[in-house]
């Protein structure tokens, strides 16, 4: 789905975020699930003091994001504004003042009554009459998205099975997994894939330590598969589409949500190390038997894909009496 930035008075929705990939992805996913044509009216360019105080509404807030956004509000306010993150939350408040229906994704840390609907992760604990809790994060992963993804990398379907996809993030304060622990697991994972005659695919993030990247090269040497480190076209969606097993580090709600939206078993490395909100999220997934800790044999188990975006979109459509469905 394309979200062009040119001015269009007939657009169904505006997407309002700080431009961070995770926030853009959630807003786009909800618009797609609602069946809306959506666009970015102007880049949000927050200035002081709203850069730090958003989404609080202070005098002069109409100028918070620069003249292009202020002009768009005056000229053609949308029917629906979808925001994600703190800056998006202030922008949707401003759009609401100009007649738009406002949907905020992620906890705005203010009274939800400032928006028509707030979609908040269940592990944040936000409650309210207009709050729709979501398990994890919104994402575009569904059967159609996966089918399209593999058409861009058909060679992955020729790799021997079982195909194991390894999704590596980086240690965080609330998910402090260790390089040493991952090294030991990689060695056992390599032996399992080689013994099963399968293939290993891996992708890393910007947070992945250099030491981990270097060791991945060594452990994947001689195995069918690929390692993507950010160069060239991104095969990550196709990896999700073709994997028989997904192995994830425990540090990213977005990554885990997308993995769990597939039909593959998801095995998590050192989930017991996660604490705080991501620990609560992992515990909820484990209670549904949607994830299990990595074991040496990668024993398969039956799963039901976690398709929260479709459920949330149906709830938003119902609350706002939007067409479609």
C-alpha cells in the first residue's frame, strides 16, 4: 500500500507520526486494515517546547509542527487522523479540533478522552471507555501480505526445509540477553539445522552488537540460507512468509508481534530475562502457547496466528461507525 505525501483533499485519513519506522508501520497497518487511502499531509517538524511536552496542548500549539502542517489543517482537515507516538498524539489532537475523528496508537500518557479512540498495548495497563487494548503492536502481517512478500524473493522457497529464520535484535535494559548465551544457542541451532538437512536465514537490526553479527557469519558458513545485514532489498517479510520455525531474541515487541502473526511456531531466546512491560507481553504470549523457549530440537507445535490488527480495525470501525468491514 502506498502513502503518498502530495496534497489530496479526497484522502480518507492522515497518518501523523514522528517518522520513526515503528510508529509509521503501526499507523500504516491500521489504515490498511481499515481499507483507507491514507497519506502524510506534511512531515511533523516539532519545535520547542512542544517537542518535549507533546501531547500536552499549550497556547500556540497550532504552530507546533511548522507552517506546512498548520496550513494543511486550515485548508483540508481530514475525516480521520491516525497518530502513533507522542508527537502524533498532539498532531491528532490538533486535527480533531479541526473536525477530524482522531485515533491515537500507543499510550498518550494523558486522559484518553482527548481522542476518539486510543489503541494501547495491553501490557501498558491503560483502561478507558474509548481504549482498545492490543496484544503487542499493530502490523501488516496477514495472509495476503505474506503471499505478496514471498513473490519478491521466490528463491527462498527453493531452500531446503525445515527453513529456520533467526530474528536478532539487541540487548536492552528490560531484555538483557547475553552475547555468550546467544553464542551457545547458535552453535546448537547450527547443529540442528545441519542435522535436519534444512536451511538457516537470519536478519539483524541496528541494535544488534557487532560481535553477534560476526559470530552469525561463522555459524552460518556452509549452511544453505542467507544473512541480511541491511544491504540491498530487505528479505525480512519473505523470511516470515517461508519459515517453518522462527527464532527471536526477546527484546522487540514489534518483531515478536510480526513473528507471531505468521503461522510458524515462534521460539524465543532467553525469555526469562525479559522484565517490565516486555516481560508482561512475553508472559501473555506464552499463556496463549504462541511462543515457547528455544530448545535444542526446535520441536514444532500447533499455533494460531496472532492477528491483532484485524481485530483492532474492526473495533475502531465499529466505534467510529466507519464504512467497510
